[in-house]
C-alpha cells in the first residue's frame, strides 16, 4: 500500500500506482505516509475494470455478501476504528475528512462520525460478536465498482545514528524552514545543497536505504546504543514523483514481474556506479522528522493523525473515501496466495493511491512486514461502510 507510503506509503510506492506511500503522508501523516503508497507498484497493473476518480460508492449490499465477514476478527478492526474516533473527537465538527458525493455527505466531516463513535465506545473490547453487531447496526455496505489494485507498505528498519559518525554519513533531512530550500530537487539535495541549512534527523550508512525509507514515508532507525529512533513524514519538496522501478524495467535491468521493494533495493546496491543517477531521476524528496516515543506495536501516524495498525490500517484516495471510514478488503497474500479478507480503516493516503480502485495496506514494521509488503501487488475488491443515517421520525 506510504509511509507507505507509505504516508506519505509509501505507501505509498510505478506509474500512477507507485508506492509513494510515503506519501502518506501527505500525511501530515504515514506514509503516511506514510504517503503511501510503493516502489512495488512500478509495473502497470493487470487489466481491470477501473472506476474513474469521483465515482460514487457503488451498489448497496448486505454484510452477508462480504467474503469472510463472519470469520474476520472484527474486534481488532473495532479497536482500530476507536483509535480513529479518539482523534476525530478533537476535531471541529465541520473538519473535512474527504469523500465524494454520498460518501462526503454521510462521512465527510468529523461531526458526522459522532453517533457511530459514541456507539463504538460502548462495545466491550475484544468481544468479536458485539463488534460485528456494532458494524452491522451502524453502517451500510457499498461495493466499490471495478477491480482494485492492492499494494502494501511498511516501516523499514535500518541501522543509523543521530549524529554524523564513522559509518553513518548519509543524512535524512527534516523539512527546511526556508520554502525555497524545501523545493530543491533530489539531485541538489544529494549534492549537499542542504548542508547546514536544514535539520538532520538521522544518518544512515547507505544512500539506497535512505531512498527506500523515503519511499515508505516512515521507519525505525536502530541506534548504536540499542535504542530505536522512530521517524516519520515531515513533508516533501513538491517535485515530480518518478517511479524508478519503471525506469529499471525500461532499461532492461528488471523484469516487470520481478519488481518489488526488495528487488529495486538489491539492484541499486549491486550497481553503485549507476544507483545515484537512477535514484535522482525521481526528483521527489521526502523529509523525515523524529516522532518521539511510540509503542512498538503501533505504526507512525498516518494522514488522519492516528498511529497505524498492522493489517488494519488502509491508505486510500481521500477524495473518494473519507478518512476514518471502515473499508472491507478482499484480496490475496502475495506469497501464499491465501485470502486476505478483513475489515480495515481508512487512516492514511499516498501519492500513488489515486482513484476508487487503489488501496495500500499497512503491514507493520520489520523483516516479516517487508517480506509481505514488498511484493504486494494483488487484485482485490473493496467494500465501503458508511454510517447509516438515523431513521426519519414517524409522522
């Protein structure tokens, strides 16, 4: 899906589907972003019936038609939904959350979530039956027309240091205060244009790791003293985003079917003489800042401002689906091809996550998350859960 991109996910993270998830991170947020979205999306998706941006939620359907609905751990999804509610509760009632047409009318402002958030607080934590009943009582399901491309994003972990030191010489910059400097292309930044002109969040040993971390939009730096520095999206330079996975395919360096986070990183490290010029063809630079202490089991905050939950947080196009919306996802695992059928919560966005038929799933942090998120590029189906309007009073 940010960080990752995502969030600016990122995803996310290759053509318009690039996991610039980092992008999250439009994300003021992961990712996101988070923003979003990811390099694993460098190859044009399989042909699918696409719904143009601005399409309505689709046809109303029943919860019983959702594949795997009865088997899902709905209580876990509710816990993620409640995290959203805790953030939305502090927003002005007219705070825009996105959405188009009916989605905007029923869920596009913070105040429209008050009733369902209040009801969610009354559900006993961990009670799967009660959680399922809560969603079935308070929401109406709509099928998003067309096949969706589902990608993945995660928080990479790299060794690094807070200060310039032996072995750690590649800076990760926070956003400069000077807007002119903040708009420099990647090539200028790589050639020390921000030296002593922008805060440095951390130093890594590899420019490839720094680049890939920016693609995800958030990450974890393993410091020499054994502690972990959590870092996340701090804006981007506004330059065009060019998916380098697509460039490597065009150059014949990778086959379309082999493009993933892992294969791109491996190629860049194996070809250091060419790596910098390839990376600099993507002029987009993502700034990263320290996030402060966060629980190990929570991701960096996404666009909604909520710490992301592995397997339950989704990056979407918020011009179509409002942030905070429950979205049931039906897709498959990229490694085992086993079904992934679960309720997620739209908490993030990504630069490559555009239109109704794109989604970026947050997989968490570390090697296991990377193994799944890296090659994630699966067809799927989305179902949007919108708050059910209260019944009109009887005349």
